[in-house]
C-alpha cells in the first residue's frame, strides 16, 4: 500500500510546491527570495568549507552563481532599466566571478565580500516594499481604521 521513501518523489513534490508558490507571489517577493537564496547559499558554502565538506561547498556556490546568473541577471530590464540595471548587471557579474574564484581558491574572504555587496542591495530592495506599503497606508487612512477628516 505505501512505498518506501523516494528522494526522486520528494524532489518532484518540492518542485511542484515551489512552482505553485511562484504563481501566487508578486515579482517583488520573487526577487526578495532570489536575494535570500544567494545569501543563504553563500552562508551554506562558507559553513561547508569550514567543515571541510568540499562537495557541499561546491554545490552551494554553484547554486548562488546560478541564482545570480539565471534569476537576478536575467530579470534585469536592460532596455528601460537604464544605469541602475547596468550597474546591477555589473555587480552580479562581479559577484559571480568572485564566487567562482572563491570556490577554486577556498577563499572565505571572497565569499564574505560577495555577501557584503549583495546584503545592502537586498535590504534596499526589501525597504522599497516597506516604504511603498507605508505610503499606500498614508494615502488610504480609512483602510487602517483611522478616521477620515474631510474639509468643507
């Protein structure tokens, strides 16, 4: 009646769960998750390197590079994004090169450098949503339960 645990089946279920959640979140949330994924992967790589887990380090760095390349870089609007998109593209490219070099050299300082570069961008991205929500609530005081004053 029940089959034994299958890692393949578990991975398929996880992919379906991720794909389903991807359809229900907005673009801002998606980019936030990509930044979080990069930072978590680098932290995982650093921990694996400290433990001497070469395969774990390699896989975690590969994941971070892949998120930077396939997720964040490809999502940049290079036509309408102007200088900001150009600068972010250059930053992502630099970070990818540093992570690849850090992987080859087992250099924790390079991984820390990439984290220091990505963290403020990720924080700024998250702050955009917060400031947008604060502005929206200031524009619509009735939605917050505050009384609305109307001048005659």
